[in-house]
C-alpha cells in the first residue's frame, strides 16, 4: 500500500511541477458509447480524438452528454500482475480550468488490479469515484461522469495528462504526455427559429421555407459555422446569409430550410435542433421551441 501511495504521489508531483507544452484538439461527439470492457475493438472508438506518445501509448477520447470516455492503449509489455514484483501503471490526469488549482487523477496500478484510485488534488486526497473502468493486458478503458469534474458544460475545455509505465522503463520522464487540451462536444450555440416571430409556428404542409439563425454572442462567432455541415430537423439549408437578425450590432448566420424537408418534426414536436460544425471541425448544436400548427 505504501508503494502504491508513493507511486501515485510521485506521479502527481511530476505532473504539477513539470514544464509543459500545451497542444489542443477538437473531438467528436460519441453517438454510440464504447463498451468499457478492456478491449478496444476496431471502429468502437471511431471519431474520437487520439493523443499519442509514439512508442509508448495512444489514448482515444470523446464524450456524450453525460460521460467522458477514455481508451488507453499502451505499447508492449504487460501491465497486469506478473508475480515478479513488476509495477504497471496507466493513469489519466484531468484539470477543469473552471476550478482553480484543482484536478483529478484516475490511477490504475497493478498492485491492486481490481480497483481504480481517484485522487483529487492538490493534497492528493483519495476520493470516491463513480467512474467505471476495465483493464486487460495493455488497455485501460474509462467512463467518467462529467458531473465528477466540477462545474462543466458542453463546449468547455479540460486539460488531460497521461502516464504509462511498465517493466523495462526506467526513466519516468519518458512516460508522460502532458497538457492535452480537449473541448467537450458539441459546443452549444444560440439558435433562433423564425427570428422576430413567436411562438415559432410551423405548418408542416407548407411549401415554403423556415428561417433559422445561429446567433453571434460574446462566446461564439456565427461566421465560423461551415454551412455545408448544417442540418436542421433533418433538413439541409437551401441558402444562407450573414445578417444581424437580433439587432445587437453583430452579424448572425441566417439559414433557410424547405419546410417539407423537416422530416424530424411531427405534430407532437415542441422543439427543434440545429447541428453542424465550424470550419475547424468543432461540432455545434442549438435548440429552440416550435409550435406545429394544423395543415
């Protein structure tokens, strides 16, 4: 137990004091969550961001509305107990920039392979975790509740650091991949269906078009949206224009969709969602209310 605590303490210390180079990456939303069974099946982690330390490990990361999924694939060796005193470690460290000075370490050490150790730091305080995990010879899969990472919302960023250590590695400094920036997907944007109208009434039998605006706010620039990626209620836009639809002095992106293409709407619909991505591949999503009127 003392060795285990010492190893975790050393890991945290290295993370906190190391000189770090930050790299950023956008991810995709996990439409189908991976099975957390310690086996990374081909295609199961498709669409995830991949963070890689060549020759040591690769880590797949994506999220849905409730969980962060981490698939840690170590290279070579064995991380399970061998009976010869070998130490195997696969750890994931997470910072939420919204919580100053606070982080979480999801630590797996083969001294006790049936458990995952969650440390909340500073202070290296052992903390109960609702994370679910599975480990096989060189794979560590994690499902972490987003609620466990402090106040956090879709579109926010977290900082990830990874550690992989097994027999044959004697230099701890080679085992780390520091400060990888991950943005929780999708980014939520403000959407206004039929700007200037309320209650956004739509007659599904109409042969006209429905205008839908992605609004520019202090946190999001609508001009960064790639129109070729936009889908609203099952429909693709027939045209779009930059226009200040809310008269606040900045330009919004206004799309037009054929009413008869809105296949995701029915007489029972009370809201509708627009999805898409920015030109750099950052997924977006926004929802507004609708009032379906009789044909």
